[in-house]
C-alpha cells in the first residue's frame, strides 16, 4: 500500500542481489518498461533500494490471477480453450 498516495500497488523485488547478471537484467527491465506507454503494459511508479539493500520497483496494482494460478490451470487442462483461441 502506497502510504503517500493511499493506493494499492504491486512491488517487484530482485532476490539475486549477488548475481551481477540478474541485477543487469532487472535494471534493463526497469528501463524498458519505464520507457513504454500502452494500456496493456503496467506502468512503473517508483524504483529504489530497500533497507536490506534489495532493488525493487513499484507498479500499478492490477486485480487478477497470478501467473502461478494460470500455470496451474494450464497444467490441469482448465485453460485449453483459452490457449487455443489465442493461437
């Protein structure tokens, strides 16, 4: 929850701080997503380093299913028709 603005947000943290390649990919992701503007791309509101030294960025919160939920449904065959429509 963003205390300053009073809104729900999503937070993405980098867990592999000791991996220079992961840090570089994270920074590239922030720069790439931050440079894009499209209704289907979630905007980044802020970027920073927390008290533990972990990189993070703050995005608009979008209500919906998690990627893990979608993968589980695909595995269980529940989303076969949706995937076929996309093809």
